[in-house]
């Protein structure tokens, strides 16, 4: 509560202001604390919403299942599975962050602004970089075995 003097609020010292902000943040944190189950529920809800509402996720889902099918068919080693999991997870993460940024921009600033457009372009570029990296890793990890199997079949 602000210190009052003759009906006017006196300015708070920087220390008192920081203390008050910390108290308010603590109350907010306690109020918004969730169980781990609730946190996972929120995360899965965000993933489900993103997959349902953004077409680019369908491409990533198909690519992920294709990579898994090829890897399973080739009976790849554990380190190859690890590489596939890391890069597909990276693509999905980049796409989720891009979706979050796009959604926030649409809500917070629906009118066109060139600077926001650049930020959206950069977020999309992050997805592109992650996707190209995943393709490169897929070719490096799966390419030799796949080439060998296809070449043996063709002969």
C-alpha cells in the first residue's frame, strides 16, 4: 500500500519499489502454480492446437513418419536413431516457436508493420534452417544404407 501524506502518494524509494514488486510477483507465482500434470496438459494442448491449425505441421508429420519408416526398414543403429530424433525434434520445436510468434503477432499487432514482418520472416527462416539441417542429417545418416539397398535391388 502506498505511503500517504496529506492525501498525496509519496514516491517510493527504489529499494521499497523492488520489494513491493517482489511481493506481487510472489503472490502471482503462488496463484498461478500448477501441478506437473497440468503443465503437461497445457503443453499437449498447445501441440494439438498447433498441429490442427497450421498446415505446415502436416508436412513435418509426414516427413517425421517417413524418416522413422526408412530408419526402421534399414534397421539403423542407436546413434542414427539419436540423430533422427534430435533433428526432427529441432524442426518441430522451431515450428512451434514460429507458430507461437505468429499467433502473438496476430493478436497483439494485426495491422502491418515492416519491422514485425521482418521478425516473422526471421522466425520462418528458423524453421527453414532446422528443416534443411534435418534433411542434410537424414541424407548423411540414412543415405549410404538406403543407396546400398536400392542399388542392390536394381542390379
